[in-house]
C-alpha cells in the first residue's frame, strides 16, 4: 500500500469518528466538555491528511504530525474514560459536583450541563470516550505506517 493510501485511510478515520460524534449528537446525546476536547485533534488530523496529500514532499513529516494528533485524542479519550469510571477526578467544571459550583450556577454555557463523569451511552461496557481512544490508537498505527512507507 502506498504512503498516500495510508494517509487517506488515517484522515478518513478521523473524519468517520467526528461524523459519528455528530450523529450521536443529532440523536440527542449532547457532548460534554471533554467530548469536545477529543474532537479538536481529529480535525487537526484531517487537515494534516489533506495537506499531506497535496504536499507530497512533506508526507513523512506530516504523517508524524498526524500520528501525534491521533495520539493526543486517544490520550484524552483514556483520560475521559478514567473520569467516567471514577479512576481519577476530572475537571471540576464538568464532573462531580462542578455544576453546583456557585461560579457555574449562572453560566449560560450549556456544555456545563453535560457531566463528563456520566456515561450516557455504552456498548459492551465501553463508552464513547473508550471507543474514541481505541480507534484513535489504531489511527496512530496507520499514521506511523504511512510515515515508515
């Protein structure tokens, strides 16, 4: 398989994960702050993928950047999973009693209404954050394969 095909697959993987997140949002599963954090590196990976397909000479370097973006969102997904499973504390603005914080009571930011430590959907015991982490780490492997090609 060519370097460009690996890059296309990796960038499309990030696109598919973002599209899935929006599909769940359309179905009524509002994202929490940490869910939104996981989306940004995917957007960056998509942009990196498009750049790599245009700038052939820089494909190896851009593939390394793409793997970093995928690794970042995977790490955020692991952190979010830990917050959901009470392995560690999450940001006070969206977990535990953060919503009862006097500073947040008058906030017009509706994302603070969705708690980061609540699992609103799961399949086989894995939350959306867990699935994001797993798929993102698979994308890291694809990006690395592109860089090594």
